[in-house]
């Protein structure tokens, strides 16, 4: 297989698998009430279904770089898709909550390898002048999956049953598997390094505990004092890992990469930006369905312009970055995302649907440019030998920032709602308006993190030469 063929089809390989993963991550939430009724448990008790998946991701992602270096990107990516697809079938066949939790843990293990290993294959295949265009294509599933998930899930549950939600992954997984065996290159590490078991215990335990706390945050399933104590334990474990990584010859995650300015700003700035935007997939359906009283299908349709704008942006983001540079684009675009989020605070029952569609389109447009820029900038100064470590670290921080963003969005909305009943549309709208303004302001402030970039940073990546659509 020649290099040109690999470059032409590899983005499709990675995008197909990531679309399956991102769609599944949000589609399940729609089916919780139907699943609870079928399994004869309360909906709240199925919180473990989501939490088990997040825990598995938190532990599995840090291991992905070492596994890919040891066994090769093709084998690991193919195995990840196979595990994810088979565990999806097990989820659909589950007869009780315990079986569902076990299947979701297995599914999370497969998902934990997909994103970092897929990114690693892209980074090692494309030169830095071509990387931005490739990343443009690969980032689309991460943007449209969370938007399509609730709509697709609602339609499936309405017309079929909750079990078919998981079976949707089967044909996608088969197609992805065929693409992997045909077009995925097999990259391995230049030298074998020992596995950092102590690092896994410290970092994996800290990440898993922190992710679990964020997942159950606001559900009143845990006493405040116990929550604070567990949070302190999680932070102590992560600090212990930081101390360990500074001394270890072969740490699980090499924090020395943060000495590279472009990598540091990309990961830290992306983390801060996601704190503001991470809660939108949760808050916006509430605004449409509870606040405005729209049916689920119409709510889903109103989120489609955001996905369309995200896809359209891939055609112009490379010229924008080449013309203005990463520093200017990320500073100004982060502000525009914050403004777009604040615009949702103007949406009421009297707002024309065309205006709501326009806001969604703007948000999708700016979000797409933001995360394409962040994800490609991370590798601007990373050496090929460091690419697997960089992909692992970036994926780990992305996962925890998404959990933080969702928790913050929920907390802010609940604070504004206060003691008002969630069945009161006017109270819900007012609370969500306050949440949108708060999250928008937080996003605008996060733009300060990108001022540390220099005008020339990322120039080797932004000069994309080849269109890889």
C-alpha cells in the first residue's frame, strides 16, 4: 500500500471509529428511562452505567500510548474497535443492571484506546505541513457526535427499543474494522520502554476517582463532607503522580512535554475552554425541551445547524490559520465562542426559530475552528518519537476537561434555579440564561491563556499544502 493511498483514506478510518465512539457517548443518556423500566430498576440507579464507562476511560487512556508503541497502531486500533463493537452487543443483550455495568466497563476500555491511538496514527502519517488538513477531517466526529446522539437516541427509543441504540454500533464497527485492515499503517515505538505500574496506580486511581466524583456531582448520592474528602484523595494521588513522574526514567505520562510552549498552551488552553463549552450538550436540550416546550425531535433538529457549521468550517480553517496564525485565531475565536454562548441567554418563547438556528450555526462554526486549532497546535513542536506520549496526554486532559465542563454547567444551572421546580418553564429559562451568561464569560476569560503564544507558533502546522477530504 503506497503512502498516498494511506494519506487519502486514513482520516476516514479514524473519523469512522471516533464517530461511533462519540455518538455512543451521548446516545445512551436518552435511553435511560426506557432502560430502567425494562431492567426493572429506578432511572437514578442506572447512573452507574454512565459512571462505569467514564471510569474505564479515565484508567484506559493513560495506557494507550505505551500499548500502541509496544504492539503497533494497526493491531491496537483494530482490537479497540472489536472490543467496543462486541461490548455494544453485550450492552444491548443485558438482562440486568449488573450486566450492563460490566459491558459498559468493557466498552469504555475499547473507547479509551481509539482516540489517542487514532490521533497517533494521523500525527505519524502526515507531515506538519499536512497535519492541519488531516486534523480538520478527524475532529468532525467529536463535534457532531454529541449533537446527533440525543436526536438519534430519541428516535430509536420512540420507534424501536433501547436495545437498538447499542446495536447501531455494529454496522459502523464492521465498516471501521474493514477500513483499519485495509488502510491503517502499523507504527511502533522506536524502542521498548518498561511499563510504569506505579504511575498507573497513582494517576489511574486519581483520574478514576476524580472522574467518578464529577459524574455523580449534583445527584445528592454522596454527603458533601465525603465528597470533599474523596476529592482531596484524588488530588493527592495526582500530586503524588506528578512527584513520581519527575523522578521516573520512563513515566506513564511524560510531563516534560509541558516544557514545550505550544503543547503546554494547547493542552491547558483547551482544558480551560472546555470548562465553558462542556456543559452545552446538556444545557441546550433542556432549554429547548423544558424551557421552550419543544418536542425531542424538534429540539434535535435545532442542534443540527451546529453540526453543519462544524463540518463546513473544515474547508476554510486551514487558510484562516495560515493567514492570521494560531495566536490571533485562538485569542479572538475563544472570545467569539463566549459571545455565541451568551447569545443563548436571549432565547425565549418569542424568539424566532431562525434566530435560534443562527446562534447554533455560529457556535458550531467557532467551536470547529477552536478545536481544530488546539488539536493541531499540540503537535507543532513535538518530535516523532514523542507523538504517542503527546497523544496520550492530550486525550487524558480532554477527557477530564469534558467531565469538568459538564459538572460546572450542571452546577451553575442548579445554582440559578435554586428552589424553583424544574417543571416551571419560566424558572428553567431564567436559570439557563444565567448559566449561559456565566459560561460565556468563563470562556471569554479562557482566551487569556492563548496570549502566551508567539506570532510564529504553529507556523509549521498551519501551512497545509494538501487537501485530504
